[in-house]
């Protein structure tokens, strides 16, 4: 399915207080802006929360949908996550990490919880995960900067060994436990554990991520 | 490197089984290297999420913003109310304990430990709640009667905990056992509300709110609901004048939980 032909959010993207520029400068500016929006949300400003939603919803929804595969479940988890973000906005602290990491962590955890509690209902095709898992599908980029960011991450993933990439993809995008990943890849658990961590180290270094 | 340390990647990918998770979190609490790696990997997988970006259905935006504009929106299902995701490490040792009988204290602490283990076994995602309950039990050494009732509630086979953050801050939980027909309000670091105001508890029967007990602001508090649970569909807390109100003031409702 090709979603890129769909119209953008009907509400439109609100203006950003800081224009995004190319590369890490733009990312830092955007990260700082998200922190600002969280602080405003914590004080009850719904317009700030709406902008926070517009700036983060593609990534948050994307990860939830990727893990859950079911749009119905994804919409529910999405709603839970954002309501929880709103409720907990006063508890976010930038010392714990970036806003987007805080949100995607919450989203991923809830999506995974959902998968594990309803796995009998949701038909999850393991071959799909194995063969399509790290290929981006159904996605839209909203501009050049985002395309560059995506390219950077894709290159980072490409720098991993195939086993690292596959183990990380199955765990993160597939929502599988490390024991399930070990079964799927027919590898010992210890090996999978190491590959997932090594994969993250490789990706962290490739992306120049700092805590 | 110890084997447990190696689980940090799987931890960030939420790929640990529950027993592995417990083991790793116990390790994480004492391992600065792992803590740093958890944070770095958290940022790394956040970047990874770029590869999955999808525009959500347009109607979700409206529905989420509508939910947020209600003071405390009800979640799609009560399970979503379980302990908050961002569990903060429980600070288990209150500093300003008055000196008390050593033996009683030790007994109390043993019970608190036992309790927190029991609670952890009963409540999913028990870390945050364990912290609340542990601190709560430890800080209430004199109130034995209340404590016995609380112990009974917390160890009831069908006990459920609904945790949330109030509108004006402060982490609260409603601890509920249908078999005991009792519910308790537990507040951690409640914001002060002044001498002329109290937190007021409410039981909800559909659209109807029934006034329940009052709780002073500030610090850690626990308070049983006066009402039993039959016919009750939800619990709420608001801030009212010290004498209590007959109807909750919509503007001051702090949290609502659907049972």
C-alpha cells in the first residue's frame, strides 16, 4: 500500500517556532522545541500539545503500527500513549533523554505489551517480519530534511552485520522477545542478546547519538 | 562483562521476558554503565523509528485532542491505567524517620518488604507501585489498624491498582479489591492545597458522583473510600473546600479512573 498519495493531516502542520535546517543543527533545534512544547503542555496549553502531536505523531504511530500490524489496535495504543504523554508531561525531564525518545519508548513499550496480551488475536506473520521487517513501507516523509534523516538511519542500519540487523529488527520492529528472536533465527539466546546489543552500539556510533 | 550487562540492548528493545526484565532492572538500578547505555540506546531506537514513520489516520488527531481537553479522559480500557510507564526508582528510605523502637521498626520493614514483594507479584508493571506502597507502608508505622486493613487490601487476590498523575501533579493510585468491596486512595508527593482546601474522593455510578472521604494535601497519603464498590463504575479525586462538597467542581477534578 502506498500511503504517500494520501493528503497530509487535514489540520495542516502548524508553524514551527524555529525553521528546520539541514543536519544535526536542525535536529537539535527541533529537539529543543519539543522540550518547550512539553513544558507548555505540562501547564495545560492544549495548542502546544496539538503541535507536539503534529511533530511527533508520524514516528510514534509508525512504531506502534509496525509492532502491532493492526490499525485498530494501533489507533487505540496511539490514543493511550498521547493521553499518557499529556498526563505525564510535567514529569518529563530532559535529563532523562529527548522528548522523542521518551515518547517512542512509551509507545514501543505499550505496543509490545499489547502484542503480548493479544498475540492470539493478531495474526502476526513471522515471515513478513523476517523478510519485510527492515524495509520501510507505508511511509511518507514530509520534506527533504526528513528524507535525509531517514537516509542517515538507513545507512546506519546498513552498516550492521546481517545478523545484528535482523536480530535488532525482529526485536524492535517485530516486537518479539529475545527468546522468540532466537527461535526465529535458530540461534542460541546468548548470541541473539549480544547481536541486539552490538547492533545498537553500531547504530548508535553510526548516528553519533549521545545520551 | 557480566552476562546480565549484555541484556541492555534487549531491555531497550523491550525484548526481555518478565523474569529477565526483573533481573535486569535490579541490575540496572546499581549499574551506571547500563543506565548510560539505556539512555543512549533509547535515543538510538528513537532514530530508528524514523524508518517506520506513517501518517496516522486523520481522525485520531481530533479524538486525541478531544480526549486531552477533558480534564481527565477515561482510557479505552482500564488496563491502560496500570502503573505509569515512566516508573521512577522508588526512594525507599525516608530520611526524617523519628527514632522508634528498633524491633518494631525492623518488623515493620520486614512486612513492608514482604508487602512490596506481594504487590509486585500481583500488580503488573509493579516497579512504580511497589515504590509507592513500600514508601507508604514504611512511613505509616504507627497506624497499625489502618495498616492491617491496607495489608489485607494489598494482598487480596483480586487487588488491582490504577495509577495516574493528577492534573496538578502528584502521583496517585486507586487500589481496588472487588472481593473485599473496598478501595483505597494512595497519593505520593501530593501537591499542597492550603489549609482551607482538601482533596476529596468520589465514587462514580455512571454519571452520578457520590462524595466520599477527604484527604489533606502535601506529602504521602493513604485513605480508604467510605463507600463500598457495588454499582461503582469509577473513582475520582478533586480539590474542594475543607468542608467537602456535595458535587465535584468540574474545574478542580484532578483524576478520574474507570473501573
